[in-house]
C-alpha cells in the first residue's frame, strides 16, 4: 500500500473511532462541568434534565454508530468483493426492488419512533415547573443579568467581572494564566441551593436574550413582555458557567452567567446575610410632620432592630412630632 493510501485509511479509522473516544472521555468529563481541552462529547451536567439530554444524545449516537457500521460495512464489502480486477460485471438490468424500498422506509420510521418516545417524555418533564420550593426571576438587559429571589426581598445585578473587562478593552490576547475564566466570570454570582427544585421566570427589559448554563441542561429565551418558565434541581455543589445565548447587541459576548450551587444550609446563611445587607441601615422613625427645620432625632439602632422584628410598635407620629410654632 502507498503512503497516501495508508494515511487515508488511518484518517478513516480515526474518524470512525470518534464515538468510542467520546464515550471513553465521558467518565472524566463528568467530574467537572467546565469543558476540557479536546473534549469530544457533550457534558453530562449536574441536573436530571442535563442527564436526560445526555442519555438521549448517547442513545441517538449509538443508533447512528450502528447505522454507520452497517452502511459503510456493506459498502466496503461490496467494493472489495465485487471489484473489477476480480472480473465482477455490473448488473445493468436492475432498476428497483419493492422489497428493499419497503425495508428502507420502515426501518428509519421504527428508529425515529424508538428515539421519539424517550425524548418526548423527557421534554415533558423539562417543562413541569410544579412543586418548586423557590422562584428566581431572571431579567436580561443590554448587557447584564438581574436576579430576584421572589418573596425574599433579595435581588442583584450580575455583570462581567472587572478583570475580564479590563483584558478585553486592552486588546491583548489573554492566556489561561491571565484569567482562568476569561469572559466567564461575573461580579455577583447567582447563588442557589442544591437538592432543591427551583423555578425560574425569565424575561428581558430591552431586546431578546437567552439564559443558558449548559450544566443545567437547558436554555430559555428572555423576551421583553413575555415571561418564560424553566426549572432546575442541581444535584451537586459547584460553580457552573454559561452565557447569553441570543445575539443581543454589540456586547452579547460579554454578559456571562455564573451559578454557584451550595448545600441548603449554606444557602440559607447566604440568604440571611444578603437580607441583612439589604435592610435599611436606619429606618426613618416618625419624621416631623411639618417642616420645623430641626435635625431628626438620633435613631436608637436597637429600637430599629425591634421595629424590624415587629416586637416594638413604632412611636405614633403625633407624639414624636413637635408642635409647629
Ligand atoms: Cu444577551
């Protein structure tokens, strides 16, 4: 065999072995949600939805592999067995075979039905947002995200981290050493509890964006005037990164998403700390009803705390306000 022929065979065999490499990689890729160098297969993610997507994908892939082996095997066999040098003569009278036509129509239909059944049940589960323990409202803006923990009074905006922003504006080509997560870091991460069914309501304020974290297994459009739903239940703690997945303007590539999933207890601590941060430092206690020009009285922080906790009634305004003279 000539060198060129050997090379062709090598490339062909390597290409056919791709699914096997991808399969072999699956075990290592599962330990991290971040993509790895030379990763061939999709990630398995950290939710039931992402695992569903992964298994549907592998199911279809193996069907494709079987079809590939059968079709290319039959072609290879025919080309080898009935080659010209061995005196093979083409059958010039053959036009069609009804039997074969039925087979190559029915077999693909059966395969499609076999794939559609599990895919449909997984898709239905994906849209079932019932019985969620909490709701996070996600709003897309040019070019950042806003997260509101509904009913908790906690909200934040999340935009590209300063370091990525500085690098991108400097025009230099960053290396992994400059920034391990260049353009995939934010100032405020979305903190979520693990083992909890979380419902998302997703919308946008200006143009269409899409909220996408691959490890969660779905993406959802964020459309102005429309509220889309999605849900997740993250199985293991970790940091999961994503990006806006809808071309939304010149800085579309600079509105990453970072989810930090933590155990439930840690999430409660974080939530309490956020609430304390958001609480007004000094509630305005009974301001003077009429403008007397006097400075407001010094507020007792302990009393403010009691008022916030509801153990101390606020002083009636009439009592605190000095009589205007
Ligand atoms: Cu966007």
